[in-house]
């Protein structure tokens, strides 16, 4: 007796189906199953080992609670024949018409609920109506009208907003079918803490799915982020050094590096494997990466400028020394020349002495030649 995994129902429940070796057909085909809901069509998958069964049970136990268990034990009845497949596809066509008619009856009753989908059982003895509502609804009169309309047993199943997206399906923001409507079998709890750890933008339009809740894909990389943040400081951590503050801004898990804002304002990518060395280096007051190269170039430039300044200072001192020697030589030469020439005698009379005597003599002559004035009578 071997156990096979099978999928059945519109919510895509998982079933553990036991088969004898004589009942196995390759390749797998549609099968008629007896489940807790009744007779249904199921699609068998691969055979499971005991360990895989335990893994499935452990995985589905973490899913959010819904009306029906996501993993159930089902009974294999037979492989589906042509008549079973015809009934199955006819039921799918009639479910659409039943959904439209059910919504018309709902408008008559005016109940505060939204009819999401309808599902027929294979034997047509039961019909499931899936609906969403924010509060409890008294739908007893509505169920009576549905039973009278479809002449079968009616089961109402209230589902959450995430289950609605899984049943209705749709295209996600990534351009692919929603995970919940394509392959995802259950919903793991997702909190805003997961979003913050991944440094995603806290914009509801970017982190919410069609259901309005946080996207399921936010949890896919959570384990990897948790392991990385165990080795690194938390997002937004600051490393205070004597050269300034280094800010850890974001994490690039694909390229395995963190983006660090340096005190100079530059954003530098530091490999996760080198982060411990980076932290120890900057705490010592030393430079890192491109800053280290720039510091070395700056130091070399400063040394070169200092050497040029010293050379200019030596040249200036030599020029001053030459100018001083030349000035001293000129002074010495002029003094030597002055000593070698004889000195002229000095006279008391100046340049104007002779003309002054001549002037005095001429004035005396004028006095002698002047006629005496006659006395007045």
C-alpha cells in the first residue's frame, strides 16, 4: 500500500490517497475520490515517503486556519472514465450560471455578504457556495431559496479575503498568475516586521496583493534575510567612528552586499563576507575601499606639495643670500674707491662770496658819485 498526493476541489485541497500496487496506472489520470465533503474528482500526483508525509503535515499546520483542512486523508474509489469526465466539465459550466443566479437571489434578500464562487459535487447531491462577509450573517432564508432553486443540498462556506483571491484567481503585479491561485496551497502568516527586515517600501500599493493583504511572496526570502541579519547590524544601524558616522542603509541579497552611507555622503557596497573587517577597520579610524585609495592619493599629493614648498623655500633662501652678498660687495667696493681718491681742501666762502664783494664795491661807487642835495631856502 503506497500513499500518493492528490489535489481536489476549487480551493485546491491536498489529499493523501492510499493505493495498492495493482491500482496504479502510469501516467496518473483523474480519479474519483471520497472525501469529507462527498464524491469529488481529484488529480493524483507522485508517491510520498513517510518522511515526505510528515513534512507535508508539518508545513500545512503553519497555514492560517480556514473552514476546511488543507491536508486531508481521502479514499480512492476508481479512476475516472469518460462519463465521469463529462459530468465533471458539465458541472463546471453550470457552476457559472448558478453563481449568476445566486447573486440575483442575494440582491433580493439584501444581505451584507459577497458571493464568491459555487462548486458542485460530482454526484450533484451537494452544492457549495463560497462567500465573504465582515460580520456574521443570518442567511437561513437565503439558503431555503437556493435549495428551492437548485433542488439540492446547499452548504454555505465563509472564506477569508485571501481565500477569495485563491478561488477567483488573477494576475499579480509581477505579471504572472497569483501564487495563491496557481500553486500555493496555504497561507503563512505575514507581518509588517517581515517587510521592514527586507527594507521594502512601506507603500500599501507595492506590498499588498489583489486581496489587499501583504503579498505572500514577502515570506519566500524571509529565512535568508533572517540568517543575514543575524550576522549584520539591524537595518538603519550606525557605526560611529572618529572619522564620522557610517549608516547601513539597505541589503542586496542577490549580490550579497550591504549598502553603507559613508560620512562623505557616498553610498558604498560592502560585501557581506567582508563586513566584519570593514567594521573593525573604520572603528580604528582607518579608511576603507575607495576612500582608502583616495586617502593614499591625497597623502601622496600632500607629500609632493610639501616637497615642492621646501624646494621653493631653499631657492628663496639662496636667492636672498646671493642678493645680500652682491649688496655687501657693492658697499665694500664703493668704500674702497672712496678711500683711494684724495680729499679737496674745504673753503669757508661759498659760491656766492665773490659776487657779494663785487656787489658791495659797486654799491660804494654809487654812493660816491651821488651829488649832495642843496639846502632849501
